[in-house]
């Protein structure tokens, strides 16, 4: 896999390191042109969901196939060692800090990513466009609150807002934010929503459920900070259970029952790339374990818990 990041200049005229990214995963995104359309792609057969929102059988056959083909990459994210250790309150402090700092740019900018997609649609253009517009407007408001909850979580790991902003050597983790910016800037509306609101939020909801499936992590935190420190996790374990399905419904309505092979390929590759970048971020966060031990974590009872840790 190759990661290409090039600088560009923001609207304010200042250099920005968030650049165009290409990920070679079977095909290079630079060789898969995105249709930068404003509105709904042409579709040969319209789709209107009639079945249950959370049943994969309610969606077009082509989209069912894409979901099945990319599930293996999502599983690698949800089943990552980092989340199992977090659930058991055994994640080394260094790894926890790298995770919280490295994922922060994606958390902080997620409303911006959705705003970039919102600019692609106008009111009344089509049923799919109106569905996407309502979905994005509602969830931009929701996501704006999540940065506050992430900051509270970071405090439980001895990190302040300044620490989150000052990270400068975690490119491997921050590549996920670069990718989100790139796909929302360059891709068509259904492809960008599939990559961000379906793939990233879907996997996030599942790993949040995993961490919250036991009370070990929450109960390891001092009671006075337990609520604020775990609010982000608890909200995503519940909120993202429905949100990704709604995103899938938007994608299906925009593209219909019979999109072109290129459109299907773009959706599939964007979803897969999002999962791969998520896994990359987690791998880099776990590199923090090389610089810290479980004993360090145990000695930090006020941060990551008081549970007895197994010997390494």
C-alpha cells in the first residue's frame, strides 16, 4: 500500500498538510476518476427502501455484495487488540495517549467532512439528494458535540486540548483524517458518504460497543470523572448503531438498483480504504506499547484504572 500526501493551500491562504491521498488497494484512487457531481448520479432503476433499516436484505443486491466483500476489513478494525485491551482496562498509557491524540484530527474535523458533502446537494434536486441533505444537516449538529466529549476522555489519560492539538509526529495515525478530507473533497456524494458515515462510523459504533460490553474500563476510572470520560464511548455505542444504516440507505437511494460498474467499484474501494486507514491508525497507536509497560499503566490508577494487570 502506498500513501501519497501532498500539501495544498487553504482558502485562507495558509499551507495545510492535509493533502491528497491515494491508497493502492488493488487499484490506485488516482486511476479511478471520481465524478465530482453536485446532485444525484444518474441511475437506471430507482431504489426506495421498504424493508427494515437494519436488515442488509432491504438494500440492492449490488450493495449487499459490497458490504459482504468489505466486512473482512471492518472485522480487522473492530477485533483489533487495542480495543480488547481498552475494554479490560489493560491498555498501556502510552498507547492510549497515542490513540487519543492520533484520532483527534478525525474527530475534530468530522463535521467539516460532512459539510463538504452537504455542499454537493441542493434542495429538491431528487429524492436521494433530499435524503442526503436531511441526513447531513442533522448529523453535523450531532457530531459537533462529540469533540467536547473526546476532550473529556483525553483528560482521563492526562491529556489536555493543547496536547491533542500539538501532536506532530503521528502521521501514521493522522492519515485517517487526511483520507477523509480527500474522499469528501474529490469523490461523488454517495462514495464520500459510504467512506465516512457508513464505514468509519459503522466500525466506530461496533468497537465502542465492544469496549462498553463490560464495565471493567469504566469502573477502573475514578468515579468523579467516570461519566464525562466515558460519554463519547457510550454515545457512539448507541448512536452509531443506527447512523451507518441510515448512511447505507442514502447511498442506495442515490445510486439505485443498477449503478454503473465504475460507481460500484468506487463505493467498494472507498469503504475498504476507510477500514484500512482505521487499522493503520490502531497499529500506530499500539506502537506506544513499545515505549511503555503494563506496569506503567498499573501505576497510573487515576488514569487507566486500578485493575490488577497480568505480567507481560
